[in-house]
C-alpha cells in the first residue's frame, strides 16, 4: 500500500516528543559509546610509564572493558522494559561520568581498571537503549535516515577517537583523556535529562539470574578466548572459548524454556533478520580491523608520527559521516538492494589495494585509497540495521536490538584481535624465514588486508541474498509464534475472505498516469494497486504519488525575477503533460505492504495500524485476490457485537 495516503497524521504525543531532538541525544550517545572503545587505548604507552605496568597488564584496560560491555548488552533489553526511559538513560550515562572520574583520579592501575569497568557497564547498555529509542521515535518512512545517522556515529566514534586522543596526548598527560571523555558524557547526560521523555512501554519482565550468569560466562569465555589466542597462552584461550560455548548452549536452551527469557531468540529464526545481523557484523569487522592495522603499520614500519598516521584516516572518517545519512535516505526510497552490494564491493577491492600500496604510497594517496573502505561500511551499517529490524514485530524489537548490539561487541573484539593477530603472526613467520623486519611486516599487512577482503566478499554474496528479498514488492506480515517460540503459519480462517472487497480497481504497469487519474476520478478512489498480467502486485499508485512527482519537477524556490519571466509561460502545464504521459510504473511506490488471505483479523489490524494504512492488498500466494479497508473491519466489529 502506498505510504502517501497511509501516513495521515502523527499522534500528538509523538509530535511533542520531537523525534529530531531525541535523535540528537541517541546519536550523541552512540558516538560516545563507540568512541570510548578505543579512546583510552591510544594512551597505553604513557599509562605504562606513569603507573609502572607492562604491556600484558595494561592490555586489560581494553580486554576488561570489552568483556564488561558485552555482558551488559543482554541486560539492556530487560532494563529498557523495566525502567522509565529518561531515568534509565541518565543512569547509564552517569556510569560513564563516574567511571571517568575514578579513572582520572586513579593513583594506581587497579583503581584505573575499576574506573574502566564502570565505564563499560554504562557503554554496554547505551547503544541498545539508544537504538530502541530511535526505533520507537523514528517515523517509519524515515527509519533508514535515522538509522543511517546512528550508523554514522558508530563509524565516527572509534575512528575519530584515535585522532582526538593523539591531539590531547601531544599536549597533556594520559588522565586528561578521561577528563575529556567525562565532560562529553556529562553533556550527554544533561541533554538526555532535558530532551528525553519516557518513551518505552514498560512490561516489567522478571530478571532470570541464571540466564544473566550463563550469558555472562558465555560472552566472557568466547570473547576472552578470541582476544587472547594470538597474544597469550593458546591452551587457556581455547579453554575459555570452550567454556563460553558450553555456557552459550545452556543459555539458549534455557531461554526456550522460560516464559520471560532474558533474550528472546525468536528474531534469529526470521532469516532476513539473522542474515542482516551477520552482514552488519562483517561490515563492523572491517572498520575495527583496518582502523587498527593501518595506523599500526604506518607507525611501526614506516616511522610515521602517530598524529600523522591518525590524520591519514580523517578524510575517510569525514566522508563516511556524509555517506551514512545519504545511504539512509536512499534506503528509505529504494531499500537496501543497491547499497549493500556496492558497500561490500568497495571494501573488498580497496582493502586489498590499501594493503598492497601502503608500503610505497604517500599519506595523501593512502588516504584517498582508504576512503572507499570506510565509506563502504557507511553504505552498509545503517541500511542493514534498518532492514533487519524492520522484519521484526514491535514486541521483538528490544530483543532484536540486543542481538544486534551483542553482534557489535563480538565484531569489535574479532576485528581488533584476530586481524592484528594475523598481521603479527604472518609478519613473525616471514621474519623467521629470513626476510628483513620491514618486508616481513609488509607481508603481514598484505595478509591482513586480503583477509579483510575475503570477509567483505562473503558479505557481498549475503548482500545479494538480501537484495533478492528486498526486491519482492510485498512486505509480508511477521509470522505467528507458538508457545515454544517457533514460527508457524497462521491458521486459515474465512473471516478475511468474507469481509474483504473483491471488486478491486487496479492498473497495469504500462498504464499512463493520465488514465490512472481518470480511473480515480470516475470511481471516487485515491489510489489503486499496480498489478502485472498474472495479478501479482508490483506497486501502488496514488494521487499523492502523482502530486509528489509533479512537485519534484518544479523548482522548490523561485526568485521574483523568475516569476516575472515565467508569468506568461505554462511551465506547470508542460510539467503536468509530461507526468501524465508517463507509465504509472515510473512513479508508483514499489514497496507495498500486504496481508495474506490466511491472516486473522488481529494480524490484519496490526499491519494496518503499524503501517498507518487505510487499506492493504490481500494476497493468495503472490496473486492479489482482494483488498481490505479499515472500514471493512469496523463494519465487521459493529455487526459482530450488535452495536
């Protein structure tokens, strides 16, 4: 069904919530959460010197932070449905402020580590809470744009932190990093306290302590094993990973038995969502991997100053911040079909080129080659998150966000640990075979770059699958679920078939806009489905779509001079004639929401309500057999209850 007539008016409370202002708060929070992933890591060298610890000890500032954040992500779904939104957001950002103060004043490494863990507790909940708020508040027709902005922040955060940290350390001691981050977190807290309102619908689920313990052990074991297998004791790393996997198996089994699971895993049974999570992780892996190994190679092998190495990444970061919102707007109009394959194609090609030319190219040339790598991720992250989450019913959104955010933590760990491990391992092997140190490191860099390209190539094929799914003109309603949490087909009922309209006015794709308008006027309708010769719905054309087409072709602003010049010209009539001669397929809305003949009326009502639709096509298989209006359901309700 076309969205032009469907979105009549937002409710008054939604308008009062000021979605754009709330987006600013959630985007700021997403930036802080990802910014803090790598911000302090740049200061490891001065921290080691000031607190007299070695590299294996200081590394725990990164490892413990990552583990603490990962454990808190699953708890976020429970917290979001248990506490009012504004106090929860303020409490979460307050943990960032408190942890920063503890760390900045730390007299020894132990206290600094405690402060870092406190920060992690807040960070782990901040991104999923922000994404849930965005999903609640974003107008459906702008979901891609809003998620694109969120994606830009998650890209900008870890990338810009390296640059800002380098600038700060050039003029101040390491604890200034924590004071700066604490100040930014305090600004975010104040913005949330002023702008946010209580958005979430509270259901007060019961917190299952055993589930929290199992998922905590699972994530800590798996992530610790992945992060230390290249730099620590292999036996301990493998043992931790095995323990984590066993705990994960028990966690999954327990969730299936609970009436109120900590994480509802049903979203992963919906293939488009599950594939979307994997695609999102593959894209994030490339960001974390390349943003670490590129400056590492430049500093350790080429002798590039840290600040110059960081600034080499800056053009790519800047371009990605522009590309992400644009990708979101493209998604809103055309879906993910073009964006995802294009993004992975850029990553696949240019990650390998970066690794090939990094040893010989100037910083300027390297910066130019690197832009498509990060911009490729920007084309993917926001759109694929929008696509995946749009496939979930509203009640599963918090759990879908939790799964997506957990994937973020795993991708960050995998990208920063495995690829740097491959870089070091291949380099060491090449050095042992007799190559000079610089040449051996170059071999390691090439291996890591090619591995990134391989991961992106896998993502490219998954993106093609998503493209095929998104190209289907019908957005099917979410499947029904049985008590065991399994997807089931809705039970066939006769009610929808009995009350729907079967004498539906339709137009063919090659029908001219003028003929469609003539149909609207003669039949007193405002729109009609576009169907092919086999009665398959391929779009929807409305008078609003036609108005939009005309408006798109008329300049949005004319000067007084242009009005004087054009006052005797029938420019509007000329535009109108061109539009009326077009086939309806040129301007029809290709993304159609429909219901199935077997759906019950409750599901039909949900589709109409969530899509802000007045009517929707009814399908049997992929053929249209009727159309259901809100008025049909209203009439049925009046007749059924004798009102």
